[in-house]
């Protein structure tokens, strides 16, 4: 190659000068030979010169972004000459550095295998997801199906896909028959139909089955098992192999922490180095003993390389916390699988824009809503996105999606009502109370908009218009439809206020009665179950149910408790449910403290951001569990939430005045009074003493006297 193709001397000299500056330990003659061997033509040589001029550290940085093939070949030639300072670029997908990188993509280059897999589609014939070889009339075909037509097999006589084409000595043979040879089995010696193994042996089907299912005694556990690998210590079963490579131990000879593959004369496990084996299971990058993931490297090194190429923190410092969250995860293999899945693809598309991300970008993700919710929680937790009340904002996105398929005369009414009345009231309520909304809040708002849309559909079905709605029509609709006056009242009021209908009003709804409380005996029986450590009930369910049974605390508020709501004063523990702390019984205090110590986010990435403060952490980073789902779980353990809460609040209202009950449990003053009226308990003596004396000791004495009074 060096003498067959003439190269411009000035282009060669300039390229040699740039390479020599990057690898000064190599003599000029060696640099010249490596440059000519890696290029050979004027165009690759020019690409090499231009890239090194703009990227002086391309040979030693290991970056594959915008690297031409001539640079990759040059690095391989330099490494072959013993230059240790050069660093081979890695494949953007698999991260391997021992392969050529023929294809360029956004962010790096791909090896041949990953480039083929990137072009994979379901084959129209076999249905397998494989690289597209050709596109036929029936769809894309893989290489296997594209080059093998269907013909009559010369052995079995069936019309199948050709496995071996006809020649002068034999006819066409199908794929199944092509794998079969008539000859002597190398194990049993019988002449029958045999197949070639990977090691070249010819075995019959019976011997293949026996070989696959053969078992040996594992040298670690001593049990008769199928063998996964053979180490210097002997045959290793699959279970012992996974435990050994997944949990390195100190070597009995050298003391180094490693995968112990050998055994010394004393019968103790030793590392591969002490056993004289070349397979050490040490990561070539970090040097730690590990279970190899790709190219002999551990999963964490592969993960760090991938997120480095994904986020490019040097160019985008706003992703620093996000990159740290991925790099510090306690399950790097699971994180790599997530990055290769739907969520990782959506995150890569967001980062690839190069622009600061917004909540609108996450809303526009075409994948499933669950992926968008997880990504939003992740980006908010890592400070890439500002925080927002997601349950309310998701209703706004739902409104836009719902209005897209409705007629214009519906959207002209529904959209202003939904945005200017329903959502505006919800935001004012949330700002006034200072509590974040829940999934139940979003469901309530959607229901209000749905019942309004149902009324408009009903009016269209009667070939009428909204301005023709009469009082009789509305009452007939409520009776005919089963009636949802509570949800529809706001829509009718809004229509009348904006003069879209006449003087039409909904009948005043009857007061919804509280559900019948459970018997007091059942209340204490369920509480005894929750406080019993031997009960077959998860700890978090026991805590939720105990707070419900003792204090009537709603499940939606319990799941929002944090570790800061627990306060210790000596040997006493207090839990703040509203404004004032409540003294917890010792057994319940132990349960709450145990739950706080065991609180662990279900999100692998969320756990690496910061220690969770939620007592009931959820699946998304920085979020707690959903109250509606947890309510159903509590009910599945035989505790009906609404009747139980009614019984608990009635019991407390009979023992405490409404002025004390409300602030302790976070009840509105009017609600606390209604609960007191429900149990018909007179607290005038308590209130008069509080007003006259104003001292807590006297008030407590009055409370004790009132409780003892029949």
C-alpha cells in the first residue's frame, strides 16, 4: 500500500507532525509508517489531518464523537507498536473498544454489530427482529430469509426454505435437513442422523440430549448439578458461579478481594492469580473483581461510559446532578437495562436537542404516560426541571388531549369552563391550603369536566342546543342519567353566570350521610392486629391502618408523612399529623421508627440522588406512594377505610372538644363541630374554664372531669 498509491508529501508531513505531537514517545519513522498504513489514500489522509488539527487530543482521549475511520485505524496501528498513551474509541452502544467502528451516529460511532442492530426491523417472513437485508413487496426481509427461497427438499420432499442449494452432486435441501449428516456418532459410535456441534464433533440427537442434561458434582456446594464453568478448583454449577462472581471474597493466600476460582493445598478458596489461572474476573478499567458485563469490564464502568457519552457534562453542566444519580446507582446492570429501554430512549431524545429542557418537552414525549411521569420526577429531583404540582398540570394536558376530538361548539364551552373555572379554583384552593394535590384531586377535576361533556352530548342527542335548555330538561337529565348533581352544579352555575343558559338551577342535593361506622369491638380488634408484630401484614400497611384506627387520619395524608414529622423528646416520640404533634403509644412509636429506618425508594436512580425523607417512598424519584392504591391494599387486609375512619373520628369527638380535635387532626373548624354534633357531646364546661382561667393545667383538669362525666 505504501508504494502503490502516491501521497502528497506536504499532506503526509503535516499529518506526521500532528501525530508526533500527540504521541512524543514514538520515533518519527514509526509515526510515518503508522500514518501511511492507516490511510493509504489522499482522502483518508486529509480527514486524519483535519481531525487532528481541530482535536489535538483525539488519539489519547478515547472520544468517538465525529472521529473519522482513519483515526480509528491509526490508533490500532499505534497500539500494535506498543504506544500506551493512545486510547481506543468505544462503540457508542455496546461500549467495546476491540472492534472497528464503521458507522457514524449522533454522539459517536458504532461497531458493525450495533450498526446492524440499529437497522433491525421485524422480518416479514420469520417475524424476528433482525437487520434489514432487502425490502420486498411483502415487507423487510432479514439476510437469512432474503437469500433462501422456498423449494422442494430433495430429502424430505417438503416445500421449505432452502438450507443448502443444489449442485451437480445433490438437490436442494431444506434448512432442517441441511443440519443433519448421516454418519457415525463420535460418542456412541452408531451410524445415524447426526449434527455438528460448535467444537466440530458429530453427535446424534440422543447424545446431544444426554450431554446437555449431564450433571456433575460441583466442587463448591458438593451437589450433583449441571455445570456452568470449569475453574482451577473444578466444575462449578450455575448457582455457585453466580454467587462467586457476584460477591468477591478475600483470597486465603494473598488476602486480595477477588473472585475465588481456585483451591490451595489446605482446601481453602484462592483467587485465580494464586491458582495460576489467567482468568481473574478483574475489570481492566477499575481493577475491581466483578461479574463481567461487556468486554471484560464491570457494569459500573460500562454505565459510566454510556452516561458520559449521553449527557456530555463538559458541554452541558446542567446535567451534572443527573449524571451523578446514574453513576452512583446501587444497581448498574438494572440501570443499563433501563437506559436501553423506552425510558432511556426518551431521555436520550430530550438530551439530544441541546436546549434547556422544559415541562412542555416532557409532555410531548410520544411514549407511554408512565414513562413521562417517571422522567419528570427524575428531572425535577436532579434540578434539571423546576418543581410543579404535577397532578394539577397533568389535568391541563388531559384537557388539551380531550378537546382535540370534540366538535367546535363543545370545545367553545368546555375549554373555558375547564381552564378558567375548574382549574383556576383548584389552583386557588391549593395555594390557600398549601398542600400538594393528590391523584384523587386529579380524578375529581376530570370527573367534573366529564359530566359537563356528558350533558352536552345528551343535549346533542335530543337535537337541541345549550341555550334551549330548560329547568324541566335538566331535571329529566338528572333522573334519566342516574344523576350527578354534585359534579354538575359548578358547570350549571358557570353557564348561568356567563348567560349561556336561562334561569336554570340544579335542585339542592341532599346531605350525604357518613358511612355507618364499624362496631367498637371490631375497631379495637383491628388495632390489636396492626400492633401485633406477628401478624402476617407488611409493616407499612400496619402503620397506615394503625394511624387510621387511632386518629382517623386519611390514607392520602398518611402517605405524605416525612421523617421530619417524627420528633423525639427523651423516651417519648411525637408525630405531627397537622399543626400540633401527637404523642405516640410506645408500640406504634417503635413501628414508625422502624418504618423510617427501612424507608427505601423503589427507584434505583432515585435512591442514588439523596436519602429519602418520605415514610412511604414511591416508585418515582422524590415522590411518595399513591394514596388511592394504598387504600385498596389496606382494604384487601380486611380493614374498610371509610367506615373505620368514621368510627375512629366519632370515638375521638366523644373524648375531645372540637376546638382541640380540629388542630390536632387537621380538620376544618366546621368539620370538627359537625363531628362533635354527631356524637352529641356537650363541652361548654370545658370552654368556659378555658376562657376564664386560660391555663393549660386547669384546662386539662376540666377535660378529665368532662370525660369522666356520664
